[in-house]
């Protein structure tokens, strides 16, 4: 019985089925509660839906706010093109399009179980692997986001987990084909979710180090640098057509996205000036959107960057406070988590806060466990929760911004839980040194085995075997 339970608990197929069922059940439950008219329009009333509609209607990659504002680089093209293709097949802003995209998101989120399981098995064994995959399969945020957001969030989580898996495997390979595939994977990722690009130099550098190119067995001369250079070149090449398009349209270099300036200003503006507060705050999304309509994308972004830099330089104390608040909000899923937890009117909201917070703490403990074990995989696993969030520490954050690295966060949590369970389950001695003396008993002494001092050379040859076989050691 125990063997069957263990086999089921470590079955990747079962985990994938449960993950898919949980996400599908949540989507079905929510979908029947929301009017069809709302499902057909509300999920697309954001930048992805607006750009996809422009592409589907022949207006090109443009109009991120639903009005005729011209070409844009607000988002990278992969996911908006997926949505645009869906509009072509099932209609623009229809329930069928929404349901199809939700189904795609569910597939992306479910598929992330596979790289999580493989990475966990490589790093800490089958127990941690299955534990991490189960955590992801039943993680509330991972169940909800495929339905709640028609965005690249679920696909980004799959890509992040796959990148980690590919990096660990690449560390043991010197084949050019593998390095080329790795570069193409990075290129697709950059065209889908550019924020993951902050991890590229760290993961690629570790793969180069791990694969042995820096060891004595590396190829002579400079040929050792060919595979990583080829991988990096292919990643850049994947972004090249998009960058050329942006240069032609905006007459400036926009490698991936153009909206960083606005994101920086959203988190660093006069609304946070506690020395000269004004209520309501002077900066609102509606006001900034109207300025975007009036000025156009390039001048608008230039102005936002100038204002954000000015605020950061002139308010260092406020910036330090905001940095700490964003750090807490990123890992707890919400600003002021304690107050929000107490004020929440539903256990679902409280559960989301608890899951986000405890998984963040678990990630920190998991990194500590890997460091203590001197695991060779500590660096590539740890860079996800250490490096990736910095972009949001300096701009602004929300629960879904953390989601791309949640698979790795839950993997680290599983590592920490596994180490704790192993520590607790270890057998321990019932007494400690000194207990025997305190109890009045004579402490046990280890006995030595001493063989009798018999010199076989002085015994008759025919008696040697009898003496040797019949002699037993005596205890002293």
C-alpha cells in the first residue's frame, strides 16, 4: 500500500492531470458566474487586447489603448500576435476567443509542472521534484491567473522554468546543437517577456562555467568560446527584426519595449511626496493616458523618464522607503500585507496573501539549504528570486509580476521543506554525553578485541590449523 501511494505521489503524469483539472475547474466555475457580454470584452480592455485587435483588423502593431495613436512598442510581439491569431479564428472580442485563450493559458501553466519536476529531480531528488510539482499544481495563484489575465504571464512562467531546466542540462553538454537550441529559447523568451532577460548573463555565464569550457579539458585556443557566443548571437538575432522595425518606426533604438519610462514614473512620482502631499494625488492613469494620446509614444516616454529621474534624485529618503515597501509587496503579493490581511473580507484573499508570503520565505530558506549543502546548482536556481525582482523594486509591483518566477520559488520552498522533514525524521540517541554520570551509572567503555599472542612458527606444522581455527579473541 505504501509503495502504491509513494508511486502515485511521485507520478508526473498524475501531477499534470491534477494541475490541468484544477485550472480547468476554476475557469469553468468563474466563467458560469460572469455574464457572457463581460467575458467577451472586459478581459481584452488592456494593452494586449487593444494591440491584438489592431493587428487583426489590419492596422498593424499599434494603438495600445484602443484609440488611433499609431505604431507602438509597448509590448513585445509574441503574445499579442497569439491573441490576434485567436481573433482571426474566433472573432474579435468574443466569448469563444476568450475561452480559447484561457485554455491556452491553462496549457502553459500546466506544462510548467514538467520542467519543475525535472529540475527538482536533478537538484535534490525525486521527493523534492514531486513536492515542487505538486506545489505548483495546487498553488492558488497558478490556478487563478490563467483565467484572470489574458496576458503573457502563464507563458512566461513556463518559459522561466524551461530556461532553468535547459541551463542545468546545458551545463553538462558541449554540443553546438544544444547551445543553438538554448539561444533560440532565449530569443523566444525575450520576444515574449523581456523582464526575464535580466537573468540571461547569469544563466549563460553559469552554463559556460559548468560545461567545462574554463577547465583544463577545454578545447585549445579560443574555440571554447564558440558555443556560448553562438547561443548569445542567436538570442540577439531573434530580437533583431523587431529592433529594426522599432528603429524604422520611432527613429531611435528600442531593442524590446518602449514603456519602461512610464513604469518607472508610475512608481516614482509626486504622489509619494510625503512632504508636500496633495489629495487626490496629481498623477493618475487617466491623466497620463490623455497625455499619451496628445503627445505620441516617443515624446511621452521621454517626458516620463525625465520626471521619474528628477523625482528619484530629489527624494532619496522617499526612494529608500519605497524600495523597502516594494520589496515587501513583491514577496507578499500586496502592499501593507498585515493590514490588508486583517481587513480582507474573504478567506480567498487571505489565502493568496499567506501563500505568497510563505512561499517567499520558503524560497529564502531553500537557498540557504542549497548553500549549506554546497550544491553545484545553487547559483542558477538562486538568481531567479535574487535578480529578477530588482526591476520591480525600482518601479512598481503586483501579484502577477512575480508569477513568472513562482515555479522556481516553489521549487526552493520544496527544497526547504524536504530538508526540514529529513532533519526531523532522523533517528536520535535517547541520551547525551554526561547523562550516565548524572544518573549514577558507570559509563560504558568501548572494548578492544585483542588476539592471543600466539606464534605459529613455534607450533608443530600439523597443529597450526587447529590452533588458528580454535583460538578466539578475549575481551579486556
